[in-house]
């Protein structure tokens, strides 16, 4: 088993030991956006993000009693 673990560690460490053969570059824009976002687009974006994040947890909290009842029935 220890031989298998050493083999896995060797495979994972191999790119580090070879050096920086692959150079990664981030795509960073240094200029401002071509088109500015207006207040309507900003409001829509914030609404979608907040519903995406808070929606499922709000649904679970709103139906918490029914979850408790299902657990007690089983």
C-alpha cells in the first residue's frame, strides 16, 4: 500500500519537479469596459444573484416545519 501511495505522490509532484514548463497567464483587462452598465442592468444583475443565492435557503426555511414532519413520520 505504501508503494502505491509513493507512486501517486511521485506522479503528483512530477510537474513541480520539472520546473515551469507551462507558463500560465491570466487574462486581465486593463482598459475600461466598452459599454458602461446602466442602473437597469445593475439592478437586474443584483436581483438575479441575490435570488440565486438566497432563494434556495429561503425556500428551505419557509418549509422547515414540513421537513420536521417528514422526519417524525419515518
